[in-house]
C-alpha cells in the first residue's frame, strides 16, 4: 500500500501490451471497477484505488488468469539482486525451444536428408532417430508455449478468444495432423515475437529510466558536527540541508542557491539549449548540470519529491490514459480474433463437406489462417508508439500527461494564450509613475510595495524591485486581501489602502482626477500596464509597468499557422491598450482584455463552441479553470511547479513557446506512425488470409509474415524515440 495515494501496487510479470491489460481487467472485472485500475506498462505495474478488496484477493484472481503477480514492495525486495534466470526467463525458454527444433531437425535429417527434412514432414517408420526427433519437437513446443498455454487455458475458461488461445489452437491442431515440425516452429516464433514485444517495451522503458539517471546517487552534504562536507546517499538527505555542487557535477536535489553563482545547464529537464545563470536566491533543479563555478544550495525537496521524480511519476501514470487509437485497436481486436477463429473453422469444414476436398489439406489451411490472424503486431504497435512518443517528448522538455493527450494536438484549430509569462517574458519593469497632487513618488511606491510584498506575481516583483533599486522603504502591511482579478486591499499603520486595475479604481468611485486619468490613458494606449494606488478618499497615483514579448514569439505563431492552427487568441486581465499593443507586436489574431478569471473560462467556452478543438496555454495556476475548460490545457514554465504539472494536460518544462509547434509536429508524426503500423499489419493479414483461402499459403509463410510484421511495426514505432 502506498501511503501517499492509498493505491494498492502490484508487479505483474509479463505485462507488456494491451492484451495482458484486457486479461487482467476481465479477471478482476467483478471485484474491481475499471476506473479504479491504472496500468504502467513500462514497469509492469498495476495500481488499484479501491478499499473493499485485499491484495491477496487481487493476486489470486490474477494468477487464475494465467499471469503472475506480487505486491510491489515484495517485488522490490526480491529484485535487489535479481538472478540472470529470473531476469531472462522468457528469452531462456524461447532459446531452449529453438535449440530443440535444431536438434530435432538434425535427427530428422539423418533419416530423410537435410532438404527433405525441411520440406517433408513425414515422421518416418519409427526409427530411433525419428522418435528422438519427434520428442525434441514436442519439447520445443512445450518450451515455446511455456508462457502461452496458461493464458490460453484461462481464456478458454472465460470463453474469451484472444491471441494466446488462437496460437495454442494452431499449435495443437498442427501437431494433431502430424505437422510436428511446423507446430514447433510456430510455437518458437510466437514465443520469439513475445520476446521482441518485451524488448520493445524495454527500449521505451530505458528511455524513461534514463531520466532517473540524470541525478547522482549521492551528494556532498554539510555536516554541522565535523564542519565539512560529507558524501551521503540521496535517500538520507532531508529538506533544508546544505549541499556543495562542484563545477561539472549534476545537481542531486531541488534547492535554492545560498552561495556562489554559476551557469546551469537545464537541458536534461527543460530541453533548453542555453545554460541559465543562477545566483543567490535562485532555484535549481535536480538533474541539471552545474557550469564552471562551485555553488552551495539549500535543499527544498527530497529525492522522491524532486522535479525530476514528479516528471517520471507523471509519465508512468500517463500510460493508463489510453489514446483513441489504442481504444480503437482494442475494440477491433476483440471482434477480429473470434471472427478469425470462426473463419478458420469454416475453411476447415466447408470444402471437405461441400466439395469433397481432403480434410487434412483444409485443416492445414485453417491453421495458416489462425497463425496469420494472430493480432500481436496490431495490438503491440500502438502502445509502443504512444510510450515512445511520451518518452521522446519528455526528453525534449514536454511532459504529456497521458496517451489520450498525444493525439489531441493534431486536431487543434485554435489556441488561446494568457499574456503574462506566456506571450511576454513575464519580467515586467516599472517604467513610469503618475502622482496626484500632495503626494510623492516615494509615497506611491512605498504603499504599493508594502501591499505587494506578500504576493507572488511578476507585477508584484517589478514594484518591489523598483522600490529596492531606489532605496524606497517597504513597510509592514496588515489585513492583506486579494480581490480576484481586480487588486489588493490592506492597512499600513492603521490606514486603509488599495491598489489594482483601472476598473477597480472606478469601482471605488474615485476616478475624479481628470489630469491623472488623461496621463494614464495615454500610457495605456502605448502598451503600459497600469496599477492604480489609493486610499479610501482619493487616488494617490498610478504605476506604469511594461513587459516585452518573447524573442521567438513571432516565429512560433507563424509555425503554428503552418501547422493548421486557424486562430491565435490572447486572453488577459490587462487593460485594452496594453493588450492591443502586445497582440500587435506578437502577431495575435484576436485579443480580449480586462478579463476576470471567470471571464477567461467563458471566452474559452465560446472558442470551443466555435472551433471545436481548442487549447489553452497559461501558467497552470492562475489559469487553471480556463485550462480545464479547454480541450487541451498546456502549462508553460512548469519545471519546479508541482501545481502546474498536476493541473495541465501537457506541461512545457521551460518558458520556450517554440515547444508548441514542435509538440504539434511530434503528435502528427506519432499519429502517422500509428496509422502506418495499423494499415500495414491489417494489409499483410488480409493478403495472407486471401492466399490461405485460395490454398496458396503455408504455415511457414504465415509465421514468417506474422513475425516479420511484428518486427517491422515495432522498429517503426521505436523511431519515435529518435530526433
């Protein structure tokens, strides 16, 4: 039991594709709701969030289905030092099956010659060589079907026709009509295809586990007792500890720089190619690489809660959220497999009964259909494509929270953007102040900075930085209250003050200073964000703040247009003048200004009704309601921001808006590869089923086509891991 989320966690041995997922769902169907099950194919893990069932009951039900399971904690304990046999049992049984086939073939060749033994399955007259050959073929079948027979028996008990039952029927029927050689080869090659399947999942798994390798196993921790740094395992390092990071070293844990400054390479986490300068007070993240200066940091998170750990956890859970392609293939396979069994039965009995054809001949062709009909290539290709796509995106600093979100970017027709920090750099600075009579700039900034000092917002930081740069005093403010989308109220030395938007000033009914409002209107028209400051009697003044658009925004929006995005829209709570100026600079099609958070949700709803498929891009915190209402919520600059990673469907680790066009291209590439694989697999099967019905196919051709198709779709899917 995981104490954090109350999940029951299990290791499922042989959980490599959706076929096993369906087996488990059916095995647990009467005891566990499907919505309470999450599958992690990368790690062979099942998570169950249900309180009315025990781990013992679940393990028992899974074992009855032909699969083996244990609790996750026991699996971890048992696999601290796994043996070679336990790690490679499937490969070993497959290899033994292949060895027995070679052994049997050689003895068969002593009686019939090497060529005849290959093309003629006559088992001879019962010589010792023939008997040894037959026994070896039988042993090859046993070892080749070692993992398949239990699943097939379970499927038969549940009256569920899956690919395991399909292959066992083909193998047993081939043996029954005297085709031991071909039965053994079918058994071996099907087992080999399962090994390839596990290998392909392992390749995708290694792409994820490489993220875990970004952090070192130990770190240099300051020991108060010895007054020096000592090397300790990460698991023993708590929050608040002081770490020494030498030049070129990987940063072990998330933290804040407390001494020194350096350029940090965050590419492994965010995909940014240019190192970022970090000074005292700046955040650094586990997995980043220190530059050429020694720094000291104070840890802010443990190893299990670090940014990189959160990313890995999100990817692992993402696999349980299946894409529409996976769901379609699953539904297709459920109908397709029993239909193929029925077709094989008809092929076996109709020609002999109606056309007086030889039984052996058409039973053989029915077996060909059973072999080529195996949906292995079809079933494995889509999940491998999705997992590879998730892994590649993560390596590029794009965290996709589920297979269901991989395909949505290909359908987008409009994107709504928040302004601050999304289209702009999010680093606004105070450029100008307007002061009412009888007040000074110092008084204006003191009041504003005092009210803003506890608020985490780029505008708050701009005002506070301006106060510090000009040595303006910041006082203690009490009873601070944030009025959502409008402003702040509070008390300084028992006197009430407020600050906020122009609309907030109107709400206070204090807009009677015409000269001040004229100056403010001029600044607003020139793209300034205006923060009005006042007391309960009058407006004290206004602060003009400016932000600049991101350097690559124009190119990114151009690429989005080329990718099929019809409309780019900006939603902001800022004044109309600022919104107009930013929209013009960035090349935005439409903008809506002076919006409250609930207004943004309404606008997103309008866009969804108009364009059907709409993404919302924001910071993942202030824009969470709007992100949730869109078809695809995308959070930018999510590294170190647990809330953004939690709320968004897709999180861009860096503030690079250029990742958006890449995301759409990556999604299209993923969908194209899935379509290629599904089309190719179905086409090959259709061709060989037609050949079998025309009495032109052999078991050899069928098994070669099946394993060849499986191998091709796997290799094609794994291309997604490459750049």
